[in-house]
């Protein structure tokens, strides 16, 4: 029973690293994204191959071309082997451009995770981009009213002012 519980905890902690990685990149939160990697990691990410710090700088430059980005973490396979784990995680990246076309890519993160000093992080990564697509605006979207009315501020920002960092998050009050 103890071994099964340890396995469940390890899998959960590894998956949390994947979610932290996606959030860190989308919020341009360098510290959060960096916390996912060990210092000696090699990130082999399509057009970038190098250390985590260089990758995050590169990724932020790419992301800043868009008004917003989303890294969706999808299917996640994890094979545990003591303090090593071999993971394959499907992703979908969306970049919303100031004007169309917007950008979509899909692929997989193939990771070697290690647990060092009780903490799971990415030890090495190969990112496989399997598709890149241009996306037009949604034609019916132009007929919909704006989500935020006069004087209302969009709570989505690409920094720690984003509503997701607020504790507790503060919703708008109903109109009327």
C-alpha cells in the first residue's frame, strides 16, 4: 500500500510540474517556468536547443508576438523507475495574434524527469512539434457583444496582475 501511495504522489507531482510549466509560459512568469527544470537540463524545443534559462527567454520573445497564449496539457503517460520518470505529454499551443491569422501548434513533450532532493523536475526534454496551423477569426464572433462593457477591465494579463494570481479571485458584479 505504501508503494502504491508513493506512486500516486509521484505521478501527481510530475503532472503538477507540467501544469506549472504551461502556466509559467503563458503568464510570462519566468520564475514559475524556471522552477520546472533542473539547472543541467537540455531543452530540445524545435528551433531552440539549450539550457532552461535560454529557452525561457526565447519562449517569452515568441510569446510576446501574441496578445495571449495558451499551452494546453493533454494526454500524459508517465513510466516511473525509482527517482527517474519517462513521460510523454501531448500539448496544444495557441497564440492569439493582434489580427488573423492566429497560430496553433500540436505535439508532444518527451521528458526525462528526475527526483532530486525530494523534488521532481525536468532533467531533459525533447519537444516534438507535429503540426502547425494558421487560424482565422471566428466569423460569428463579430456579431457577439463584447465580453467587457464600458469601464470594465479585462482581467486577463500576461503577468502577476492576471486574475489567476488574485487570492481570492474577484469576479465582476452582475450588471443590472
